[in-house]
C-alpha cells in the first residue's frame, strides 16, 4: 500500500473516493465542510432531509457531487462531537471502508481526524488509520473453492493533515501501521487455517520462509530427536499421542549488534483436543486457534524485520498437536522437564504450560534481557477478563508496566493480574515436584505460577491471550492480537527512531 499526505482541500483531490465525517446534530467535520461549500450546501441539505446522518457508524456514499473532483464522497457518521475519540475514529473509518468495499476505488483520501482532541499525535492517528483500513478489508478465502471475488483494488491512501509539519510523523505512522497490519494478517491467516493444514511443520515452514525474505533474520527448526537429546520430555509428552511430528522453531533477528535480546515465546498447539482428558465436543473446532500465541510472535518478528528495527529479538515456538491415542500421555503420568524438575500430569488438557516450560528453559541460552511468553493458556482467563483485554502476569513490575502501557498506546489492551506465591501452593503434588494443574480457582494465575517455576532469575512476563486471540460465533475468526501490543513494546525499546 502506498500513502501520501495532503493539506489541500478535500474537494480538490481527484481520487476515487474521499471520506468525510459529520457529527450528530448536523455539525460537519472539516472535510465535510469543504465538500459542502464546494457543492453549494449539498451536504447540509442532505442532512436536513434526513438522507445522511451523524449517527456513529452510519455511512452514505454519494457520487458525482457537483464541484467535487473525487468520483465518490463517503459521508460517515461520527456520533457526538464531545465523545469522538480514537475508538470512534476507527469505528467510523471501518464503516466508510465497508461502504465502499464493493466499489472500484483504487485511490482514497481520508479526511477524518481527531479535530476535537487537543494534541493528537499524527503518528498514532496514521498508524490506526492504516491498521483499520487493512483490518476491514481482510478476508480469509484461502480454503474456499471456485473463483474468488477480488476485493477492492485499493493501492493508495491519502491522509489529510492540518499542517505541513505533521507530514513526517504521519508518513512514519502509516509505514508502521502498514507493517503491523500485514503482521496481523499473517497471524490471522495462521490462526484461521484449519489444523489439518496448519500443522507444526506448516508453522516451521512459515518461519523458514520469513527468514528467506528478510535480511538479519534466521530460522532454525529442531526435530523430535533433537528435543529428546535436550531433555524436553515435558514438551514431548504432549505430542506423544499425535502422528504429526512436533517442531521446535527458533528465529533470531539481529538489529542491534550485541545487545541482550528480547525473547518472545509462543504457544504453538496446532490443535488441542485435550488429549486423554478429552474436551467436550461443542466448539472444539476453535482449538485450531490454540497456536495463536505462536502466530503472534512469528508475525511480530515479520513486522520487526520488515521495519528493520534496531532491536535484537529471538522467537521460540514449541509446536505440537495434542491428541489422544494408545501412545498418548495419561493423567497421573510423571515427566522430567528440560530444567530437571518433575511434573505430575494430572490433566492432559493443561498442555500449554507443558510445552512452554521447556521452551522457557531452552531460552536461557540467549541470556534474555526480557522474556515474554504469549499463549492461549486458560479458559479461566476468559472468565476473568472476557474478550477485551489480554492478561499480563510478571515477576517484574517495570516490565509489566511497559507491557500494559504498550497495550494502551497501540489500543491492543492488557490488564495485569497478580502472581503472589500463595497461589503456587495449589500446584503441590504428592508424587512429583509439582502438578500441572491447580484446580479451578484462579486458574489463569496458577497456570502462570507453573511457568514461573521455570523463569527464576529472568525478567519474565506471561500474556494469556485466550480471550483476545480470536472471535467466536457468526464473526468467527482470528483477531491478529497481540501483534500491535508486542510491536509497540519493541518500538518503545528502540527509543526515538532516526
Ligand atoms: N487451550 C486451552 C485454553 C483455552 C480454552 C483457551 C478455551 C481458550 C478457550 C488450554 O490448553 C486448556 O485446555 N486449559 C485448561 C486448563 C485446565 C485443564 C487446568 C482450561 O482452561 O480448561
Ligand atoms: Mn488444553
Ligand atoms: Zn491448549
């Protein structure tokens, strides 16, 4: 996608579509006001007649507006002027893009801004614009047969800015937004692909393809024999029932010389049936999304490499399938993890932590400055926070704070849960060093406590994305979260970019 900025009047640009906004009670946004005066009051007239409305999310597409160079004018409702913020901005923009998505628009100009909010950063506005447009146009059609409908042939997006001085930050924001959007599309694709296509081997091949596409990026994939040699018996116990070979994916991006890296670990269970502790049937198909942690860290790596950011990042993905069979791990089985600690597997459906613990131990060799694991780890997390915020648990307050802050500025929000050691007693076992489950109470936290047993001495945070990685129901599909938050976290570590 190409972007440009413009300070000229909306009515003067010969694009295929210009997007303008009107507030409730007939107040016109800057772009709409210009179109209105160029067209001798047509917008105000239509508002008076009730043909267009300021209701947030409504949109009417006008064609051949007199005195306007653009072929179409999408007039979108912005809601109340006083409550128009970033959320409303994205919602209005989404409505406009949906309204014109069946048109033949190649070049569009967006005039929506946050004109009522003092000191909006043009960088974030452009980033949200790029992300929202790409997110609205995203379709997953890979598995549909027949001729695929081509989407809108959009290739150029203009961003109206108030003053020339905003151009630099705006272009930087659109560049970052565009890269984040393509990372989110990759994460969504990997999530939406069915488990018979997106296997551990498929994830490994994707990581290897990315390494071929980007300089400074390397990928290594370990097979089960190599994992056995490393002592990853906890990870291997999860794949025992499956015929799909497990893969251990390691990606390394070097953008900052000899700095200690940020290590991102992603849960890559390409299908979670629960194993012998089999899950109930309804909605079990959604357990193809149990690799969304892996998808998000691989996709974030793609964003970082595309933007050539000055950071060092390692990605570690334990990728397995969790199925029952005659060779599957049974409740009560005890395994020795790579760290040497023994685990009594009381529930084979608590498998995420069993693969992550060996990935966390393996990651010690990178001497991480910080290590963050990302996982669709517990149903309990969905009970605690619902589908709006990712849960953060950490042994380091500064790290937790900067993750939550990155969530706020990228509008990919997170909320911290406690991690007191009292919770860990729920994992006590009569037979091994500890058990892999701690009962229903505080399930998201006891899962994190389990991981915490393997992160001693590291600055570590755990993100439970069970509620935020995908949507159920009619809108079923992966969200691409938390790619924006992770990218923001890494961008913040880069300091001001040249
Ligand atoms: N992948 C699931 C967690 C999950 C469930 C995410 C539903 C999103 C929706 C995980 O492997 C799991 O099964 N966790 C168990 C843990 C329990 C056995 C302690 C759970 O949450 O029920
Ligand atoms: Mn499970
Ligand atoms: Zn799982």
